[in-house]
């Protein structure tokens, strides 16, 4: 790591180097066992990015909220509720329904945090639980339709020019989020509000709207991820979003976004997502038992954050 | 020097290759009140941070009572009798006054904190700083800035210092509390305690200190006894060049009918029990001062006009319409065009960790956007313009704003608001903790802005500023305007009298 790297880019550089290290270690393993290098084949990488798209889209939304110094714990069941409601409605209205569910949950979260001033960790956890209750109630009495619509299947499984459509969706979401964060007043206001809400408010930034906007973005992203995941697994089911909460937060933080808000670049979140996806994949290729995988996974996250912390101390 | 309690020999300190202190020899005697003067960035803070164990010198040695000593931590310095009150208040807002005063060394009984002894100790120390009215059980958060600073002083005294360092300790104090601190320091001096006093207010230094040391660019320029040099000479030593008159010339006061258009008119403004019927009028081209003791409603008035407070009553006409703005966002809108430079630049004025550019643009996103997107070119132009107009000394606009000195930070806040092209500028003690050179730049800027037709409402805790800068001064007492003074009638005597509401009406 050279000294010329700006502090805010340092986590991105470190995480990128770590990705290279994971690929190198995995390739060394496969070379020694089977003599092949499947990890470096374009097909393998595209497949990883395709499954990474769900996490990547959740993390993109989560980043907006974390930049405010808040957190959105309702992502898993927002994702599930959007997917299940969408398939229940079915047809052409399925995807708009999913987005509407996302919008509604986002408005609720934003209202609770910005206007009722309830800490987001509590409020979004409550909303998550409520959504789970609603979904259980929905499937309890009768069996709603749960199969993915053709559009969902297309978005998640088809390929254009050999590249999975899901990757295009992820790229589009990334482009929009990156543009919002760097080039709009809303995005700059997120940084300002996350950095110091009082000063942002006294600068005439409508901080409450900013908070609501960030939560809406997060829930919309979760809903989009729900749509893709439904297409990928061909149906919506309870608990389908459970595996995404912690990796999404981890990806954002590994990408260098400050957990207390105000600092972070979207490129970092992208790198963080790829790191997590590859780490999981390589560990499973190495046939690491589940217990060992969890331990390594956690240790890597803590270890990387320690490295970031060190650097910040040196620079301050 | 034989009776030096603390002595520096050839101390240097560098930050990332930049000189903060270079080869400094310095001594401070027991039983003296020693002023450290210099512009922001002159090395004063580094000097005292080394003494307080916060920083380690890169070269040179420090002697305490003649013996070389190294303080690896602030705790070690404290144990050796060096107590420092930093510019940034170091109280914990959510703890009580008593808890804060004994925070590092609470009285214990059987290993547990003895609450009763703690409160008694707090009472005794508060009485020493003549703040008997402060309840030891009150939360620090509930106290005004001035009272907090007094609690900080009580806390420092409670540690039985040999050397007491006061870094801008009086910057937030009301004049009554300043007097208390003067008396206290005189007592400590008689007890043989050395006080190091850092202040940007020359008259305080003059009233209080017996020895003065001037620093500039990390170097110790000169140390001399009080009275050896005139104020003018001292200022020249500090900034290394001559300065013209401290305040820019005021325009002659005009008769009623020739004054500018009235931009703001306030009648009988009330809010909770802090504002009790304020009348005020603000015209184009004038600087109106708000005087009075601290906590008489000045800050609340500014916040109310800026749309921060809820449920404010009274008749207000601003921007040609009735009613106060409903939020800061509404206040800065095209109808009212109000700007506020808030009291505490570190928490209210700036996002300290963010780049200078982002701070400058924080109030003007709509101005630099084309359609929904920010135009990077317009943004860069706006930043360059702001930096140039206020002569802000920066390396790169992408550096965090906290890397700037206090004066330059305040300039960033002001530049941020000038970018919105306001009509009405509300200033809440904008020169607090700022060096002389920058203060003068701000005074000049205020007059320029007024001449451009803006209206300025200016609260200051420093009477000299009100006298030097303002066309009119309204003195507040108990949430009411008790006196309005104009032109030459604004004098220190009349302001003090009105502040205390002792009824000596100025002509």
C-alpha cells in the first residue's frame, strides 16, 4: 500500500488487494488438488457477480442509510414482503407492486426515524418484525400464488450477450446510487446530515426529508433485490431475505463507509460486496465445513476493520 | 530564570513535516499570570498541549521546577500539578455538574462513589468561582455556555494545580463571570500558582496578566512585562506587520427618512420564558448590534428569526410578508434570504470531518445544480469564489475543514452563507476564539456587506466590537430590549449600564 492513496480510498485499495489474495489462494488450492483454475474463468466470475447482485443491491440501499449514521434492519423482511406480495398479485403488476411495498416500508421507516425520532436500530427492527407477522398471516389462512412472473425470471436468470441480466440490473442500481451520492443535492445532503445533523439543519438542509429519502431508497433497493431473488429461485418464500442483512452491512463497512455516517464512497461498497461473495464462494470450494467458514468469515471482517482503524489513527 | 516553574529548552514539534513549534525556549514563573499571545496557528495550542502531556515534543526538553520531566499522558501532567482547560469544553453534557467536577478522581467510600461528598465538593468549588446559583445536581447540558465554562474552571481548580492553563477560557463568559475569573486568578497568583492565559481579547490580557509572551509561526518572538509595549506594538509582534485601525470607519448616521428599506420588523416577540416581547427593526445597509449579558435572549432571538424555534409569538414582517420562516430551509429561501452564522462553529456551523468544498456548498446546492444534477464546474467556481472573497487560507478544497485554524474555519462558515446571497445576515458571536488579524477582516467584511445593502444583526459578547462595528445597538435584558443606542452614544459605560439594566439611559 503506497502512501499516495487518499485516506478515503484506502479501504477500497485494501479490500481490492484482499480480493486478489482470495482469488490467488483459491486458485493455488484448486491447482494443488485438481490442477485446474476454475476461479479465474470468466464464467465463474460472472456467475459470482450474478448471485452477488442480490447482495449488491441490498448493500447499495443500506449504504445510503449508513451514511446518515443510521441503520436499516428491516431489509430482510422488506425484501421478502415485496417479493411475496408481488407474486401474490402476479402478472404485469407484480414488479410495480414490489416497488410500492418498498416505497411504503421506506416511508414508514423514514417517518419513524426522522419525525418520531425513534432510533433507527429499534424502529427498523420493529418494522422488520411487523412485516414478518404480516407475511405469516398472509400465508397462514390461504395459499397465495408464489411463483415468479416471466419478467422476474428474465431479470434474474436470462443473459444478454452472455452476461446475466441481473448484473445489468445491479449495474443500473449502482449507477443511480453513485450519481445520487456524488452529483445531487440530495446525495451531498446525506453526507452533510450524516456528518453533523445540527450543522446540516442550520445550513438550511431539510434534514428530515433527507432521512426519509435515504430510508425510501434502502427499502426500494431491498424490493428490487426481492424481485430478482424471486426470479432466481423461481418463487417467493418466507425467510428468503434473511441471509442478506449482515452481509449487506458488512459489505458497506468493509468498503470504507464510516459506520457512524458522513464518510464513504460507493465504489467501496461495490468492492465490499465482491469481497464477501468471493470469500464465501472460495471457502465453499475449499470444502471448508460450515463452522469453519463462519469463523473465517467473521474473523476477516473484524480483521479488515482493524486494519482500517489503524490507518485512520496514523492519518489523524 | 531561577524561579521558573515550567521551562522549555529548545522544544520543537512537527506535524507531518509541518512546523508547529520550532526551537522554543520559554519559561513561566510561579505566582504569575502569563499571557500567551499569537494568531491562530502560531503554536500556542501546541505549546500548552506539550505542557499538558497531550503531545510529546520531537526535540528539546521540558523542566518542571528545575528538573527535566516527560509527561507521557495528560494524567501524568495532572498528577504533577499541571491542569489545563482546553478551548473545546471538556465536560460531559449528560452527567451532572458534581459528576463532571470530580470526574477523574471522585471521592469514594468503601470503593463506591460517595455522592454526598461529591456534591459537597462541587458546592465548595462552585462557591469559589462564585457560581452558587449552579445546582451541582443539574445536568451540564442544561447550563448556558457561560455557566459551563465556569464549571470547567471549578473542575480545574479542584485538581489543586501548580500551573493552571486557561485556553480561551473566557471566550464564552459574560462580563460578570469574567470579573470572577479575574479575581480568582489574582487569588491563585497570591498562592504562588502560575497561570498561563491564552486569550484573543487584548483588554483582558491587559487587565489580568503580568507577563506577556508573543508567538508567531511556531516561534517564541518575545517575552516582556506588562506595560513595556503598547497594544499597537504587541499586535505588530503578533502578526508581523502593521495594522491599520482596528475597526473600519462607520458611515455618518443618516436621518430617519434617508435610511434603507426596512427588511425586518419585529413587534412583541415572545418565546417560552426566554423572549419576553422584543421589538426590533432592521434596515438595508446597517449593522445592528445585540448587546447585554450572556443568556438574555440574544441567541434565542437569532434562532427565532432563522426559523429554528417553534411556537414563537409576535408580529413579524420579513421579506414583505407576515410571519417568521418555518425552518432554516425556509429562512434562506428567496422570499426572506436570511443567513445565520451560528454560535458554535464546530458543532453548528461546520461538518468538521468533511472537505472544505462540501462545507462551503452546503447551503447552496440548488445554486450549483443544472436540473437535478450538480454541475462540477459551477461548484468549483463557487468554491473558488468563496475562498477568494474571504481570503481563506487553504491547501486544497478537498481537505477536511477541521485542518484549518479557527479563524479560517469561521471564514468558511461565513463564505458558505454569502454564497446564498442573503439580505439579512444574523451573526452569533462570530469572532469568538479568533485571532486579531481575522477579526479585523471580519469587521471589514461586515461593513462592506452593509454598504452593499445587506442588513446585519450582530450579537457579540465583546463590548468593544459592538462599539466599533455597529450603527445601532439594542441591549437585551431578561428577553426584552431595555435600551437602544445609536452612533456616538454607544459607549462602554452606556452598554454596561444597560446590560445590567440599571436605568442609566443613554441619550
